[in-house]
């Protein structure tokens, strides 16, 4: 219950302000990532490869706040998850999964997430892949799609070489940590679709960070309690 744990932690460390009125519409952000994604054209070598990768979260930076809507209480998050990615060499390295719009209801524990995902070479910091991830899910999982670009320097076999557009299904499973599965099939394998709007404007953010699976917790504006675990929204 990665997502729900983050929410529980936020409740434990701060008394969040609540709005009496409904949430106001706030755009999740520009859907355009790069010109190469929006206008793939006919450039580049003709190529099509299946890809699979798994990302394990090692560190979590949490930024969360709460407010009331006409259908219940909400948590809004701007979390950043970082860690290591393994699998197809073009998608292997260090990654950042940065939530730019995440809303989760407290009543039914469901809602959307829109994030930017970046994978870098661990030695040089070169961006190997980047994209926009859009998903829907519950407190302990998210499921959606990534649209982006891969910039390959070559050197691998035919099936693991080549730059180009990146389209992938992905799942995030929360628990004692968080694992992001890209491509292939994996749990939860549940339908994920929804309609959403709104945010928590004017409510103060609560921030903290911690290593996932590590012994220590480091504080930002608020200290995370002992035993904090990684979840989608809050603790």
C-alpha cells in the first residue's frame, strides 16, 4: 500500500488545511514532451523492437497536501521517485519518476497520475530515454502508458539497438518499496481508466524524503516518522 502509506504519513505529521468548497480545475500540464515525440515524421532508421525493463525505487521525495472536494477528501502529490532500471540496455541506468499531477481520494483510494520519466547513463549522466507517463489506479498500484523518445548510442545486438519513439505500457506496484514494470505483462493487470479534474490550490505542501529500504530518514520541512515506507501519495 505504497500510495496509501504516503497518505497515512502525511496525516500523522501535519494537520492539513481543508477547503469548504469544491476543488478547482487545474491543468495537469502541457501534454507536449518534445518535438520529436509530437512530430515523429519519417526520419530515422526503419526499426521496431519489443522492450522490457524493471525499475526499483531506492529513494523517495514526498510533497503532498490535502483538500476537500464535493465527493470527498483528496490528497494531491508531487513526489519524485529515483532508483535503478534494468532490462533492455536502452532502458537501463538510473531513473527519475517525477509526479507532476497526482490526485488520490481518501474515500475510494483511486485517481490519476501524470509523471515525467527520465533514464540516464549512470556513468555519464547522458539521457538515454525520457517520456510522459499517464496512469490511473488505486492506493497500491498504478497502470498506464508512456510516450517518449529513446536516444541510443548503438553497440548492442539488432533487437537491443536503435533510437526512436518510445511507447510502452507500465505498472507500478507499491508495497514495502515500489517496482515499475515497463512492457510485458505483470500484476495487477486490472482495468485502469477514469475521468478527473481539480487540485488543492492555496493549501500548504508537506515535504519530506527518505531512502527506500534504508535505515535512515532525512527531513525536509517535516520529519518522516520511523518505519516510513514508500507509497503513492504521502505515507
